[in-house]
C-alpha cells in the first residue's frame, strides 16, 4: 500500500532500496534484455572473455556495481570496475534447469551475507546452480549437493 503501511515481508510497498543496484545477474540468453546494452559488436557472447567484457561494460554504464553473466554448463563470468572472474560449473547429471538461476542468486547472496568475498560468493552461486540442476522440476538445490559440489566450482581471474 502507498499509505505507508507495511507490504509483503514488512517492507513498505514501493520502497526504494537503492538507486544504484549492487549486483545484476543475467544469462547469455538474455544478455541485452533490460540492460540498455548490447553484446559487444552485436554478436553473441560466445567466449568467456566476451561475456566478461559485456559485464564490465554494463558496470561502466552504471547498471550495477557487479554484473554476473551465467553461461549455462560453461559456468559464469563476473565483472566489477576493476576485475573479471570466471567460475566453472560443476559437471552434474541434469534433471532440470528450472530454478538454477534462482539457486545461483541465493548461493551468491548467502555467501555475501556471511561476509565472504565476491569471488568466493561466485563459487557459492555456481555450486548452488549446479546442485539445482540435479533436482526434479522446480525443486531448488539441496544443501548436501551444494556442499559436495562447492570444491568443483573453481574461480579464476580472467
């Protein structure tokens, strides 16, 4: 409600938390949707470096302080103003990809909330996404799968 009463989860409806988002998460399938950007040169983000370059361009344009581009089974890239990272996706038997992005965001956010660095949070997001792919339908990742996959989600600077 606009009258100042609390909305869902006790947050006033229409509340603005930040004019400058901290993190923007997208995938190679929706890399230009809602960002005001296009992939470099109007071409697909075929290489990891293309995705990282695109992410860094979005940071430079003010889309967010950190931009993450999910690359499906090829992992994800993350960029901020000064650095670019790649995280490998753990190779798992895929039952469903539904919820993988949500699990990535949850794992990434949980790691940041626990005080972990952004590159470590990237690994947590990737492990959570891979774990979600191991579950049926809309079920999100399971903690035991996440814990087993985290060592298989290495992060490297690009």
